[in-house]
C-alpha cells in the first residue's frame, strides 16, 4: 500500500514539474499573424502563447498526450529541429477530449510570409493524469491544446500567420 502511495506521489511530482517546465520552455513570440480568437468547431479559442525552440526542449520532461498527423516513429525529445508550438485555450468550459482527434485539426493552417503552408506536425494536450489502477489517462474536458509545426529553415517565425480553413460543414 505504501509503495502505491509513493508511486502516485512521485508521478504527481513529475507531472507538476513537467507542467512548470512546459510554461518556461522556448522563446515566446509576439506574432501579429497568430492572435485569435479562432472559432473552431463549437469553441472560441484564444492564443495563450507562441513558442519556438528545438523540439527536444518543447517536449523534454513534460507529460503530454500527443498525436502526429502522419506516421512518424521519431522520439520527440530527441529531435533538435526547431518547432513552433501554439498554445490555444478554450475558456471556462474547456474542450471535450473526444473532439481532440486528427480529422478535427485539419482546419488549422499556418503559412509563412510568402504564403507557403507549413504542415501541422501534430497536436498535444496537457490534461493527462496517472491512476495506479488504470495507468495514464486524459481528462474528459481539456483546458486547451498545442499545435506543433516544424519551422522550415530560413522562415521567420514572427511573420507566421495562423488561419482556419472553412470546414466541410460550412
């Protein structure tokens, strides 16, 4: 019983440390083209931050749920390529975890100053917890999510523009 309690306590401390690290990692940018609000599905999203850092710094030591937009077996904490990470929040009601699926993220479009689209690498969320009986799991309601894009060489991150494509339902 004591071992289970210690395991839960240690896991909670790692999750807390990871959350703090996530808030301080990478250079925070002021991008005129990434300001919001963005109306996505039934949510109004505000931009909390835009960060640029090596992928390993943005994901190192942080417990996140993550999905890539295509098959990729690379380990994110080992990748040194620069990444742009946009943190979007959904307000008081949050976002249903069930809505955090790949098909729902195809609307987000990040373009550089010349109008070239930068493909969305994937998305992440931080409402992840650990239960000793069930293992890791995600909360049913999420505060927001992160959009992750690899920054192409020579692209000025401060000139990026985030927009939403019209959905098929519109």
